[in-house]
């Protein structure tokens, strides 16, 4: 089974140096598997600089890359610039919420590389304003921008134009930037049946003549998953049938492993009530038959048959009530502990045993009125001598009457 990583745009930027500068731009989609392919892909392509969007972050660090690589992250960690080459010396120019910029000495004149990201659910003007502030501070300098702005426009491959694409186009024209993307290039984002071209490569006029090559590459990650029986899922499936077979094999292997590892307990979710006897089941079926006969009876006999069904239903409900009361009475009579199973069945967790103080040292078989009296006596006990009182009325003269 093959796991596709996001498509990457590979930019080969030549400069006045003896060796051309190779720039790799990729959106990792916050996927750990994509991060793990970053190192071997960079080594294979001999990349000098990486412009990343949405890398996999753990403990505020990008995982899957060597510690010797020089890394510059944005504040939100959604954009990053990584320099694997130890021959390049970079200086951090700006670090904003979704944008990061570094400057590298490439020949006689330095070049600024910017990595930016804008979520399709966020305000794109915030990211564009961050890039605008960096560009404004570097007039007439060589600037290369690798950004995932999630905007649709026909200028870089889409068949439609949305509001985000219009804002990006206006930003490019206002800052005199050039688009390196080809309108007929393969999509830089693929997932199931959807595809898109959200990744953009932009540069200033001073650098347009130094872009030697721009292309979209596709890298794949192949994995073999085996179970305890050494069954494997083969990578590089070519058609839908192979993918379905591999999926079924994986599912069955996981289910089989779980059945062997976990102890399953069969529990009857709807047990039959202990008061529901065979006679009640027969009576229930008889009522159903009477109702069907009443529904199918001729018009002149239908009312009488329904009336007979209602009378039999009343008799049946009385039998059900009698059966319930008989079983409950027998269940409570046999109880030796007033806070036992019958108490838990009646009160559950709503009332604690300590709250029923009337049952303390008393017979639990008395009626509710006596229980209420015991509660009042427990909470408000009678004084030992009701005639004695500590109240002494004051001996004061009466006030003078009011006069007109």
C-alpha cells in the first residue's frame, strides 16, 4: 500500500555563485509521515534550502529532520525555512505570526527567502500584510517567496477565481512581483479525488532572470504492514481492486489481533423482566390477533370488535400490574438490609442511605406517614420539659398614647 505525501514544488534558483541554489517548497499538512520523508527527499534532490508550510510540530520542534539543520520558524509554526547546507550562512530578517524571512549571501548580492502560510478559513489579508511589511523594508533587493495561500486563480492553474485569489493577484501587481508557477503545471495538492494549486512561488524583478527551472515533483512513501502471521500489504497498488483487497486484509488483520488480545464479555443488554411470564406473552399475542381481526372486519362489525379489543386490553394491563406488584412485594419482603438491592433499584444514586434517617433503628415495613413522622422527630426533637421556658418578658412601662 502506498501512502502519497503532498506534492512538492521544486525550484532551481541559479545565482552568481559557482553552484546553483536548489530550493524545495512543500506543504507537509501537519503529517508525521510527510515529515519523515523530508530528510531522504532533501538528500535525494540535494536541496540547499527548504520552504515549508504546515510542518509536523512536537514540543515546538519540527520532527524528522537532523538537528544540524538550521531552522527558522514563524510564531505559529505554520511556516518555516530550513537550511540543510552547512555552506550557507543565513540571518533571520523577520519572524511574524504566519511568515518567516531569512537572508542568505548568494554571490555579490544577498537574497531574502520568505515562507508564508494562510489557512483557507482565516483572513488572507493578515498574511499578505506580513509579507508586505517585509518587502517594504527591502527595496530593490532579490526576494524569493514560497507561500501556501489557498487562493484560486487561473494564473497559477485553477479553473476558477475566488475572493482569496483576487486578493493575491492584487497583492502581486501592487508589489511588482512575478509568478514562477506555470499555468499548465501538475497540481501541488492532491487528496482522494480533489486537487488544487495552492502553493505559489513568487520573486521580485531583480531575481526573475536568475530562476533557471521550476517544476512540480511527486514523491511517494511505500510501507509494508505485517501481522503475526507474516501477511503483508504490498505497496504500489495500481488499481481499485488491489486497494480494496489490501484494505480488507488490513481490517481483518486488526480485528483478528484485537479478538486475540482483548477479553470479550457477552452481556445481555435487554434481559427479560422477572415478572413477565409465559401467560402474559400468550395474552399479548392474543391482543395482537384481536386487533388485526378488528382492522380487517367489515364496517358494520368493526366498532364492536374494537370495543372487545379495548376490554381485553384493560384485563391484560390489570394482569401486568398484578404481576409487577406481586414480584416487587416478594422482592422487598425478602430483603434483610433496608439499603440493599431493592433500595438501589428504587433510588439509584439520587438519594444516599444516610439521608433516610427515619429508617435508622426502625422497622422499614411501616407506611410513609410514620416514616415522615420519624424524620421530623429526628430533625426537630421534642424538648424534655415543654412547660419550662427560658423566656422572660420585659418589665417596661407602656408608651404614652399618641395625641392629635
